[in-house]
C-alpha cells in the first residue's frame, strides 16, 4: 500500500509538472504570436503606409487603400502557431494535427482574402490608364476570383477530409452540369464580356439606349454579370451583360467621336400658302442679308432661261419663276451656313419631304458642333425660334390643327 501511494504521488506530480510546463509553453506561443502580430501591424504595416504616402507612385497607395498589406499581416500569428504547435504539444500528435490543421485553414482563407484585395488593387491601378475605358477588365478579374474561391474551397475541404486536392478536383468533372447551372449567368457574362471587349461594342463612359431595361445614359461599370448605366434622371439601370450581346442597344459613341450631334427636325408648311413670288416680294427679299445675292443670281438665271426659250411670260405658269417656299428653303440653308454652332463639314440637308395631311415638311438635317446635351438643346431651340418667326415674312403659314381660339374667331365673324 505504501509503495502504491508513493507511485501515485510521483505520477500526479509528474503529470502536474508536465501540464504546467505545457501550459507555460502554450502561453509563450500565444505571447509570441501576439508579439509577431503587434510588430507586423503596428511597426511594419505603419512603416509601409508611411513609405507609400511619401512615394510619388500611385500603385502602392492603392495597395494600402485596398488593405493588401493589412490582410497579409494577419498571416503572421497563424505561421507562429503552426510552427510552435509541434513543440508545445509534443507527445500529443492528435492535438498537434488539429492545431496545425486549423492554422492551415486560417492561412488559406487569409491568403484568399489577400489575393482578392490584390486583384481589386490591380483593377484600380488599371483604371488609372486612359485605355481602361476602352478595355474594361472587371469581368475577367471576377472570373479569376471565382476560380480562386473554388480552388481555396477545394483545398480547405481536402485538408478537412485528409485527401489530396487532386482527387477533389478530379471529382468536379461529375459536377460540371451542376456547376454550369449554378454559374450560368457568370459563364454567359464572361463570354459576353469577351465579345464586348474584342469587338469594342461597349466602353465605360459610353452613352447607350436600351429601352427594354429602361436604360438611357452613361455606362459607369462593366462587371462579369451586370452593366450599370446612370440614366439622365440620375437613376441606375442594371443590365445583364449577356443581354447586350443577345439583344440590340444603341451606342452613341460614334456621335461623340464624330465631333457633331445631329439635328433632325421638320417645319410643316400649310400648302395653301405656297405661291409664286411677285415683284414686290422679290424686292423685299433682296433686303434679307443672307439671301440678297441668291435673289439677284436666281432672277438673272431665270430671266436668261426664259428669254432663251422664248416663252410667253404673260402667264406665270410658263417658264421658271421663284416661289416663296423655294426662297424660304434657300434662306434656311444660308442662315444655317452662317450659324457658328452648325458643323459645316458634316451632312447638311434642307429638303422637302413627302406632303402629308399636316402640310409640306421642310426637314432640317444638320449637325451641331457642340455635343453637350444642354447646349445642343439650346442651339436647336434658338434655330427653330428664329425660323418659325421668319416663316410669315415669306408669306407662308406653319400648319397647325385648329384650336379653340380659331373657332372663337369664326364665331365672332
């Protein structure tokens, strides 16, 4: 009995001493991990941030802003725990394996977050270059992120199951149909993104119209699955990326690159007001600055033609004569040729369209040299303000459906 008590006493003392030592080592490992984390975050990280602020380059500031170094510093305590686990828990292989497994999983997740932040920084750095507007890469980066997340997920699962990642990667073949169903939008968006970029169909900053999605404004973001458009009313329209390939949309980039913006509008003339010009009318038209030379030239040309053909000019229908509608059309052309806001090197048409029940359309088809929306509308309004006010000077009438005021005049008569 005495020997048994002595052995038990020795056993408990040894176990207590061993437990105390292991607790001491464990606390030391935690203290070492904390110290390493403190040095990484409070010393090295702050030093890197100060260097980035003082440097003239942009990319290092973006890396700091995206917290690449901050996330990278979180690996330090996990590395310390992993390295000291075998010493602290020697003799307990199961505990060592569990601690190191937890450290590996933590490091894999942190590495994934570091890679995610780094890819975000790459996109930000890329956007500092002018050609980034023509070749957006956000969609491609998102594909890389999906691959990274899947890969890390498989690696973590292989660590937990204790199997090689190659086995799990090989089993993905049987799940292809399921994965294609889950990532259908991402796959379609990726393919559409390649087509949009390769064919230069869409750039950030383009003005597009897509009525199906109530989109009419500037493209502000192109991602793997969606394209964001800031409409003119400041609302945001979201369009599936693949819809821009499968459906039609209007891109106004060509207008922006051309240097002009089209004005296409008609004035409807009451056809009962169209007539030949009299001598009195021509005398008055000669006083119009823009067409005084035109009137003299046309009168001389018509007179020579009628004389040469020996026509009977007692009837006005014989020979050639100026009309008020033709003279008005010449005035519109001359007025716009002298307008400082009309692009003179682009399409310039003043023409008759087919007569309609609403009168004879005189269409103005020209381009302004100012593409800013507000300025364009002001230019267009000023032009038609003037032309509508000038129409009566040519003894023409603008067609307008009868209104209540017209009926009141009839009643008063």
